[in-house]
């Protein structure tokens, strides 16, 4: 039963990673400066084609900064904000909890040593 719980914990963690949605944003510098906040996760494609995925630590009049990246607004070709989809995540977690509960109830009494 312990191995089953570990497996469920691993699957739950992976499911949470898969519940991200992306929100396309306009590349207008003034608009981005207002929409992007410290702590947001972003996917950026620069005009040179470089793909960056990072957590924003600072937003200023020049651009976005975080995780060792400094991206000028004028260098952004495409940008998306990544967000956790709370509804889907909740359903998955509740579903996994129900499966664990059913499995625990089904295998509940067999913990003896057999001697």
C-alpha cells in the first residue's frame, strides 16, 4: 500500500504541472508594463527567435527581468503569461484523492504479518 501512495503522490505532482494555461499578451510596451507583474511566469519569444521561460522578478520601463534574463520590450516578438488552471487542477486533485480513498478502503484490513 505504501508503494501505491508514493505512486499516487508522483502522479499528482505531475498532474499539477500539466494544469498550466497560457494567456497571449499584446507586445505593446506600455500595455505589457501594466499587465505583467512581479511573480508572473512568462514564455517569451524574442525577435531573434530565442525562446525563454522564466519567472518575472522585476518590471521596469526598459523591459522584463528574471531568472538571469533581461528582455527589452522592443526585443519581444511574442509573449504569453503562464497560469495554473485552478479548476482543472482541483478536479484532478479531487479525483486522485478519491482513488486513494477507495484503494485504502478496499485494502484496509490486510496489514497483518501472517504469523
